[in-house]
């Protein structure tokens, strides 16, 4: 997620956090076909409905009305941060890594959630990075700058890796990365860059390019139809606005027009096909589908209990 990012850093320093997903919730287990999967809490953030921090180019009253109609507060946006872990045969897969220590106390809870779920970071074999914003790559390293998942290959699209590995410190701070040189140096030996849309683990994980958010933003499809799961990264952020008004532009996207077009296409295709989705920023645990209703396309979370 790209933020109204100086505002986010200020928010982080003052520890103004969104409420946790639910009291005590750290993980949620579910299945992807025959694979065992676990949604893992890393944290949560808020952004105000102010016409510049998230939705741009729309009256705040209009945005508030859509939020309230969808059951959300009208004055702000609430975004969870929840990486996904999947056991697929001999592979232990992690999709994004949360914020690490970049956002202070509001995030960086991934390792604790893994421990609560009985998962060992040393057993992770493959990490799939959707994009290089702080709340997705920060957890790759420990506060001491060491690899948090020392035995894992880090998969990142070639355009995204080029962008991250050549980024200035000032640019990195604007996307929530406070020590980019140390991060890049630590992960470089582990990064395997791929061409957008590559079949990364045949039959298990395929990259799906969804453009507009960052130079090489990638979703990932896990498994095969009819039991596949699409982890869509930051193509959508709000379970209300991103789904009901996907063509609205958002400040987080580096190319706002392309991002809006990609989001609209994703919503339409998901609603048409019934694709099961994993949303890293929707309310925990972020698992569900987009369905058509009398009010248009809506997010329907999956019942896991």
C-alpha cells in the first residue's frame, strides 16, 4: 500500500492505530483445495476521508455515503494488514510480509502471529512479494536487519525489483520504507526476479500482473480452478469503495488512471467468474468473493466458523 505517506509516518509515530481485526485474533486457518492456508495478522492502519489520503477527485460527502451504505464509518478508511501463509506439499509459501518495524506499534506483528499459529519462519521456502511498499516488504528483515525468513527464496517481478533496488532513500520513505539500502542489501542474495505473469511454481503459484499501483505490481493465483485463490495485493484496499466504486482514483496508485482501470477489470472479472479472493487489506481474515447485488458489486466475506 502506498499511503498519503508522510501523513502515515506521522500517524505511525503517534501510534494512532486502527482497531485490531477482533480481540485476540492472530491467525485464521482455511483450505485452498488440498493446501492448508493461514491468514496472519500483521496490523492495521487508518486513513481519513479527506479527499487526498485515499480516494481523490470525489467529494468527501459522496465517499462517506458509499462507505456508510456499505456498513463502514464515513469519516475514515480502515485497512487491515494480513499476509498469507500456505502449505503446498514440500513448499511453505508466504505472500507478502507485513510492515516489520517500519510502522511502529500499529503493525509488525507477523512473526508473533506465526508463532501463535505454530509456524516457524525458518521453514518458509518461498516468499511472493506483490509490490515494494513498506507494509508488504518490511517484514522481510528483522529490526536488526537480518533476514526474517533465512531459508526462503524471495520472488518479485523484475520491474518491481528494479524499482526497489534503485530507489533513493527519500523516495523509499514516501512508500513507508525507512532503511531501503539495508533492506535491499539484506534481501538481494535471495531475490529471484520474474517476468510479469510468469508461472512460478507450476500448478501451485502463477503470477498475475495487475498494473497501476506500482511499476511491477503482481497478484498471485494459488492452485488451479475450481479451487484456486487469487491474492491480489494492493489492487484493492477498501472492501466497500474499491469494490463498489472501483473506477474511483486513489492516492496510493502511482498511475491512478491505470490503477482504476485495473481495479474495475478485476472487480468485473471476479464477479463474473466467482473467483475466490484473498484481500490483504480487507477486514480480517480477508477471504471471500465479489458478487453482484441490487446495489451493484459487493464484497461477501467467506464464513469460516
